């Protein structure tokens, strides 16, 4: 034992997972990669499925595209060489009536010895069809009749199945869970007060955790899981309830006066007419800015809906009140684009616009001096804006574009640059209300739900990869008109592990075989920033006609002449991501096309995603469907973006529980904001242990 580690002697659920029997240092490092560092983390790592030791269901009921997890019997094993000399392993599994073939390439040599005809195996994966025969390529497997299985698990009619990492096996997880409960079960503490448990008839936490791993009746677990969903929602809503209470009571903002000076000049010189939705949202923002409260508003609008011009009106309101306004973008390309567009719109107005980016470049020190001395009215930049060395003279307004791309701490640090500037968060990814309640708490929301009149809806077409030649003929017609084209691939380069089209091979194929007469260039995320920026500038100028890319071009780029988006392996992308990609075209008033190229096998969920995209251009319908199909973690990506990390909750199916938890949390904070009531002692201890740091970020 390591005497330097004091937690070793505490022997509670905060004990490092490495001290559980059978884990150790090396496996603990692998567990840490999936967020398991303590005993409690392991307790809360719930099975994603359960294996019944009997054969089920019937194979004849299954069809291509289904995602399956079945217990079946091994009936034959066959290994043979393919035409290119590679080995292929086929294993036939049967329910005694129908047969399914499991197929592997690039498999470990000992795999073939593990399959013993007559033994039962659990198989999970996506079904496809080959020569009329149901098949699963590279399925996940679990041997049900494992001779090395511990006596405890051999006696169970149901076995839990965990998501794996590294070389850790199901056997390892089951034994580690069993050993952890044997030693630490009695140290599990309750985290919901008695009146909540009684109100909803929740099981005590210890018993609920045990059932999630060891139940002999998996059908009861959906009901038991609700208490874990509730507790996650409940504590996150306590945070927002306190935020609302103290923000309302303590934080005063700048009371701007609507002088109608610069804003009126901009309105009269615009080369286009604002939409009714833009005017409505500008009025909502102005109402906040002319009050004495600090504005904290989320501006949502689909790609091309005109969020930038709305933001510019808000910035000018601050400037005509002798304050500075800042607009932060996630990339230098977008910062440049904002700077160029805004500078052009403000020609002839007495407003000084500055651009601040990262790194070292000529004129940067002068820009920093101008910002500090008040010689810059509107400052547009990247993350460089919130560095400590940047001092504003009088910052009154902050807009954060594609705000989910920034971390919570990054956003908060900019918001604190001066005395509570008004805050406007911009998002081109429409956010369902259920998600907004958890990510942004009680943030006010403005929605631009109308596109400019010159914007024609993009025609979205689903095409099989087998018909790609027909797609290329259609794309050629657009190129002949002088239009430009995006082609997006899921990978940068060829992979041995996954059979997907990659951007490097695609660029070579397009430029040599399909459209050799047009300039075709590759861009991807691993390129240096300057190289990417140079390519995008050449594409915008029209020098490059075809841009083959990964999803690096997903957000914010404005190329009015681009009229075609081709997405290869569209079945591999999320709905919100596809919607963003589609938004790159049709920005110049001409009819635009988005071709979603589907490669088989595609799951039923993937087909549902593509069908949704083809049927609507409404970003909010798409966002709700994406949340339903993929879950919140995939909508925004990393936890640092501000997306709350929920282990148990699903923000679509669990909305009724969210409403209950939110109602309970707000009632408690309304009555007892400091949680001093003796009945709230448990809540207070747990809340401040978990959320003290997060409160510092939002209770400014």
C-alpha cells in the first residue's frame, strides 16, 4: 500500500479505483480515460445492456439495418483467404431455426480458437445482407459459457454488459464491480433528502446502485434508473435556481439609452431590408440593454438567418453610449469574416473597428493600445480577447459567436472584463428548450425564425453510393454555371480499422478522374491555421472551384457562389452536423443542392436522420430530432463547452423528470436560498461540494 495516499485509509467511495481487487495501476489508467477514477465512479458506470443466458430473440424476425444484441448458439466456424490474400473469419450462429453469419477481417489470431460449436455467445452489432444472407461485420461478442467465469456470475441468469475501453473485458468489469460492492457497499451515502425519496417512492441510493448491476429482473431497471436521472437534474437545477435568485438580487448592468444615432444611420444605409424576425429580436435585445439589469441572452438563428446584423445593431447601441463592444469568434477565419463584413457595413459611420487575433503579427501591439485607450469602438477577435493582457477602456457589450465552441471559463472571463457588460450568446445550432434549461439555466432566448427573402431553401437529396456517377453529372451542371462545390468526407486519410472514404483519396480521385478541368483542393483540420486560411481565401475568391474537406468547413463560412454540398457517408454524421454542412451552400440567392451519399449498411436510426434532413430545413425540428436520436453529448461535443455531463439522464425522454426536478429545486431555493433549513442540511453539503466552483463561473 502507498502510505503517501491518505485516501487508502478512508475506505469509502472516494477511494481511487486502483485499490479495488483486480484493478491496479495499469487498468486504473485505462478506466480514467472513460471517467472512472473512484469507487463511486465505478458504481455509477451502469451496464448498457443485459445478457440473458437463454437464446433470444428469433433470427427470422430480424432485418438489415437493425441494431441487435442477441444470445445465440455457435454452429460452425470457417476461416478462408480473400482475393487480396487477407484472412476472413466467418462464424455461423443459430437460434436452431435460422442462421446469422458473423464476419471479421484483421482479427487477433486467437479469436478462431475461442469459438466452440454448441456454446452460446452474445452478439451485438448492425445487420447487413450479403447474397440474401443476414450478416454482421465485426460484431461485439461475449461468450456466455465462459469456463473461467467466477462462481458468482455463473449462477446468474442475467449478465450485465458494460461499454469497454482499451483491452478491458466484460469479465474484468463484472469482477471489479463485484469486488467493489463487497468492500465498499456499506460506505455508499444517500444524496437525496428523505422528503424527496418519500415523495417519489425512490429506492435508497445503495439499494438502487446494487440493483442496476445485479438485478435478476432487468425490466425493473427503467423505473429504478429514474431516481438517478432525478438527482442529476435536481442538483443542476439547484444551481440555476440560485443563479436566478442571486443574479436578480445582486447583479446590476449598464442602463444604455436608445439614442437612435448610429443605429438609425445603419438602418437607413443597409443594402437590404431587415426581416420581421430580425426587427423583433433587435427590440428584445434593446429592451434588455436599456434596462438596469445585466443582459444575458441567447440569440438562436438558423444558418443564414442574419444573426450578425442583429448583433451589429446591439454593438452600435453600446458604442453610441460611449462604451466599447466586443465580438468573439471561435476561429481566425470567422473573425476575419466578421471584421470584413462589419467594416463594409459601417463604411461612412464614425465607428472604429479593430481586429485582434492570437499569435504575433504586425500591428498587434498598436491594436492592444487602441483597445486600452478607447481608440477602438468595436473589437472583433478570437480567444485572444479574453487573455489577461488585453485591457478594455470601457467594455459595455460582449457577443460570443458559436458560443458552444468556447469553454465556460473562457466565456466567464470575458464577461468579467469590465463592470458587468451585457452578454449576447450566438448559436447557429438551434437548441431545444429542454437542453437550454440545463445548459443555460434561466437565460433569456431570442429566436430568428425567418430567413431573408432572397434565400431559397436548399434542395436536399439522398443518394446511394452506387448512384454516385449520376450525382457527379448533376454537380457538373453547377460547375458549368461557374458555381463552386464542397465535397465532405468523414476521414482525412485512409484507415486500416474502418472502411470509409477519406478526403485525401477523394481529392485525388475528383481532380484526376472526375473533374480534371477544375481546380480541386483538399482542406482538413490537421493543417496549419495559415494554410487553411489561405485555402479558404482562394476558395472565396473563386480561384478554387471544388473544396474536398472534412467537417472543418462546418461552421460559419460564407461563400455566396457555393451551390453544391456533397456529403459522403452521410449516414455517419449527426443531424445537427449535416444541417450545419448544408448551411454552407445557397447563400447567394441561387438554388442550391445538398447530396447526402448513403453507404450500406446504414442503420435504421441513420436512415431516420437522413430522412428528417431531407424533409425539413427547420433547424429546431432538426435539433429536437438530433437530441432524440443521438443524445446531448453529441450535440455539442466536449464537456468543457458548458454542456452538463449527465451519466444517467436523456434530455428528450426524461423531460418529465426534468420538469419535476426543476420545480422542486426552484421551490426550495425560493423558500431557502442559502439552504440553512435543517431539512436541507444534506442538500447543502452535497450541493456546495459539487457546485461551488461552477457557481463562481455563473454567479457574477
